[in-house]
C-alpha cells in the first residue's frame, strides 16, 4: 500500500482547520477558501533538489498569455487541461515545475496602452512609453492572476516571469547575439510583409486568410510592339486584376510558355494605362492559366509571386505604396490617397479613358495581419532575419523526435515547415518590445553589438560599447530603433524557465536550473503551432542542439453551440465570468475534461450540469461512507468478503487504466471511466450492499475505496475532494493537501471480475424486484435461481438480499418468445391500402394473420417488413417469476 508524502506544511488557516461533512456541500463558500489556502501555503511550490532526478520531476512549459483583455473560455479550457497534468504529475512524481508567464511585450501590449491611456506610442521616447506599458500591463496582469487562481490552476506563483522584465530582455538579446555569431541571422533590404495599420514588418506566421469582397477588373493594355518588334496601333492585351491601384508599380507583364494564343507577345512591350510606363512582356511558368485572361502584370509588390519574378528576372523597383498604406509620388495624381481610395479613383478613370472592359463582383481570399485584420502589403524595407529555410530538415527531424498528443498535430507542424517561403523576420518598427542591442557606424554602416555583460541595453538610451568603429575608425553611431518580434522572445520560454545565461568565466552558455531543460511537456493550442511551437524549436535547437521538450499536448478551440468561433462581432461569446456565476469551478473542470484533446468542440451546458451533479453525488456518498465507517484507520481483515475483494480488485484495474490514460493525456476517457465506476458500481451498487452490513471487511473496503476515489478525482475536482479529504483523512496523513499525497497504485487484489459483475447485476435486479413488489429490502426470498456465473459470490447475494437458497444454473432458463403486439406504419399503410386497413386491424385483433419471413399476411393483404413492426416478449413457464436485465436472468421464488 502506498505511503503519503511527508511534509512540514500543516494546515494553518483557521477557516480550513476543521472541515466537516455535515450539511450540504456549498461550492461558493468552499472553493474560494481552498484557492486561498493553496496559494497562501505554497502548496504547489517547486522544490529544487540538490541532486535532481529526471525520473522524479515533471516540467511544464506553460504558454504565456498576451494580457490585452479579460479571461475567455479558451483560457479557462487550456489552463484547466494543463492543470490536469500538473495535479496528476504532482501526485505521481516528487516535484512538478509549473510556472506562469505573461507575454507583455509587442503590438498587443502597445495597442492596449494606447487604448487605455488615450495616447500614441510615437509621442514618447521609447523608454518612457515602455514604462507606461508596464504600468498598464501590471494592472491587467494582477487581475488576470486572480482570475487564474480562481480556476484552481495549481501554478507555482513564485516562478512567474514576464517577457519584458530585465532578466528576460537579457536572455532575448543574448539569443540574438548568439544566432548572429553562428551566422544564423542577417540584416537585409528586401521585400517585406508589411502591415500598413500597425506600420511594421510582420512575419509569414502572423498572416491569416480572410474572405473579402472586391471587384475583378478586366483592363485593356495597349501593345507597343510584339515579340517580333512589330507595332500594331490597334492591338491590345487584357489583364485581369483585383488591385488596379498597383498599376503605377507595374514593371512587367508575364505569359505562360504553354500559352500559344499569347506566345507572339513574348519579347514585346506594352503600355500601362493611365500611367504610361512601357513594360516588357516575359514568359514564366508561374503564370496561372486558369485565372483571368492568362496574361498577368507584375508589380513591385502585390504578392509573393511578384517578389519571385522581381528576383528571378532582375526587374526594376517601383514603390507606389508607403509604410502607412498611402500612395506615393509614383502614383502621380493619386499621391496621398489610401489604397482603397486610389483603387476606386483609378477604376473610375480607367472607365472614362476606355481602358476598363469589365468590372465584376468578386470574393477572394486575401492575407491580413492577424493582430488587426488589415490587408498586408509587400514593401522593400531593411529588416533583421533568422535564416530558417536552410535548416527545415533539422526542424522536421526535431519534430519527429517529440511525442505528439494527439499524433495528428505533427502533420500541421510538418505542413507549416514544408510551406515556408520566407526566413523569419524578427524586427518590428514599434516601441513596445525588446530592443536590438546594435548600433551602426554612420560612416561605413558596420554594425556594433553590445557586450554580453552589459545586457540588457537600449541603443536609443545607452552608448555603444566602443568609441570608434572597428571597421573604419568612425566615431559616430546610429542606434538601431527596431525591437524584436514578440515571438522572438516568447520562443525562448524553455530557456527562460531553466535560467539560460552566458557564463563569462567558462565562456559558455549555462543553465541556472539544468534539471529543467529540456522540459517534459509543451501544452498549447493548435492555432499557434506555427507561431510558438515552431519558433521555440528553431530558437532552442539552434542554441542548445537539443529539442526543447519531450512531449507536445495540443488542445482545440472552444466554439459556440453552433460550432462557430466565438467573437464579439458575432455576439456569441460565452465568458468564464458568466459560466462561473452559475456553476462551480469543479463543474467547469468536469466540462473541460469532456473532449478529446486537439478537437474543437461546441460549448454546451449539459456537461456543466452533469459535473455539478457529480459533486453532490461525491459529497453525499462521502457522508454515507463516514456514517458506515466512521473515522479513517481500518486495518485489512484476514478474510475479506468476496464482494469486497471484488470491488477492490476492480478498483485496482481502474487505477491502472486511469493512470495509463492520464499518462497519455486521454482526459475524457479517464473522466468517463472514473465517473461510471464511482457512480454506478460504487454508489448505486456497492453502497447499497454496505448499508446492510456491519463488519470489518465492509468498513475497510469502504474507507480504502473512498480514499482512492478522492485521489483519482483530485486532478478533475480539486476543491470538493480537498474538503472531503481534510474532513475525514487529514489527521491521519502528514500532508498539507490531498494534492501533495501519492497517486494510488494497484494493491494487488485478485478476484473474478466478470463473476463479480454478474453478482452485482443480480443484486441490482433483486432490489428492483423487491421495489416493484412493494417489499422491504430486508424481506426474505425463499429461492433464487441465477442463470449466470456468480461463482464465489453466492453468499454475498444471499446475505445482502436475504435469500434463503440460491442456485447457480448453467443452462438458459426455459423461456419462450411470444408476439405481444404488431404495430402498423400507418403513414405507409393508410395511403397504400385505404379501406382495407380496417380488415388488416381486424385480422390482427383476432390473431387471424400469418407471419412468413419478413412478410405479414392479414385480411387478404400482404405487408412488407417496412410496413409493420413485431413486438415480442419473453414468458417463463416454470415456477417463480423471471426477472431479466441486460446482464443476467434470474428466477425468484418469494
């Protein structure tokens, strides 16, 4: 039998000193009390070991939420799944490292600060604005922390980090310097994915597709000369586009090599209408022959293909849209207009000039910035990049080395890597973020990097580490004003948690807590596989040569009842506050365990209601156990009753099964198996048996099973089990909480589980028989014949159900089957047979019919199987009364 953890932490809070099983369970009073107790007494604190053993600890790389609003159902669901793991592992392992983080640098925090204070980041020096951002985020984080604690998430709050704090800034800047020295980073002026609203570069992963309404425009381009150098004043070519505002940026026209109809154009030139520049006509296999006219324009830049053509064919650069999404002087008279305004004006002018052949409604998918849902542009800017495209095979192999739950999520990771087209752009033109530790020589442009011992630094406020440029001797430096992409820092969470830093003495990177890296588990949503998980693999693999975690647990999203994503604009958001106003926290946890991880699922209240009923069932069953077996110290008797040994053997099997399921993150299966065994077998069957016994075997079994059930429910229903545990068992065990005791292990009981199941079914059937016949449960029965294997449990059945004589019969009972009734499908029979329906009914009423296979002959009519239904019943011709259930048949002689 397992022993409990020993600890010096005794319950000290007076409000929890004497919990009682008296009265009705009140979660509104109980849950906040235990939440405070767990936090105040550091019940879930990580205890470092001087000789850490990887087999006795479990580390969780928790996702740091962006604090830009209140808790939503996705938070509640995801945090609860993580907590299932933490609470289970805390009972199976000696130590669990379960930290919490806040991702409070980046665009989200910047926009939150601007919104809260009614200011613009550009009106302040960066350091001043960042201080304001930290103040605003701190208020939100305090409220968020209270919300998370109210969900009973067993975080070690002493290990909380923020991605903008100085320690994390240092790690992030160290990461940048290390990758640069490895040759994995570079700065380049090149086409960049750009958000005009946020006025910053973004990475490929920060885009998402959205459907937008626009117009598809067929525009006539005058042909200047064809591929043979011949000019025809009347010949034109048609180009179809949704973005006529890019006409001033048009630098070439492309046709497909297999396009015979337009082959004569290749090598010629055409004139761009309204803007007049002549552009070459080139052939390229990337032209989509299925869309539009098959002749396409290339603009610098409209999309990824434009960039590929620009690079492949050495085309000129014409920039018609600036960083704010405004038309430049390249657009001539349209300069200063937004892209939307320019689009409308250019379409109108094309029409007036006779160049617009057709403009038709069109819905298409466009790329937008996931933060603000603004359509992205492609601009030429100077940015910092992490070289990833040369190492995708390494990142794929790293993914294969991890265990994925569910396994199908590896496919998403794999597809993302295979679809990569850009290196990772890590620079952002914002103020809320971690600065690049770089200055540039104003004379030669040479970058000068901060010394490691000086980190963190802000080049806008701090001086460079040298007085003169090491390349040219210049003395003037320009500070880098960009900041890191927020994912460039949050991708370092395993290193942050393990205390990764540069050791100047050994001149190597070391860990303050090497036992924490690699971490055991990365839990996260499937929506950020390409954001957080992939970038974490990239960063940590490049820094350490190891994968950052052993296992990935990927959860799905909470949808509304119609399986649509929740959003404020749709008005279908369900808030945790509203749910917790009506239901206990433990009930929401029961709900959270109801779906297989990885699957999106609709929010419905039926699981919450079922969870609430389970809490009361557990409470009431505990009160009954306490009445039947007061106290908590019962020794195992020398001779356990067969029914008791069977229950404990079945409990052993359940413990083994649940342990395996929780080990593999099958929370839904574990929850359902545990609930069924506890509710149906223990409460409905065994407790009813125990009520009629008063012996040591039953008392020992009751207490042993009850203690085990409380521990098995502990990850799912932490409040109610804590209340019950403290009321009945805390004095016996030197532990601060049930959640710091040991997880149950099978005790080695052996019994015929199948025969025991049949015996329990027999007892349940006899109970129902007595109830149906208005008999007291302790009324005597003369003889019972059981048609099923209950070997070894005969005396238990006799004792519990007061049976004088019991006989186990191997043969089937003498049961005959008779037709009880024949139902007609009147929706079919009525229209088909009309007046003959009465004759059919009469024949059935007088038994003047014949069943022949699947046909029924009645009243001179033959009905097919789909037109009627035969209901049969069993009759027993022997002595006594037959009682049948799904599991057993018995004959009772009262």
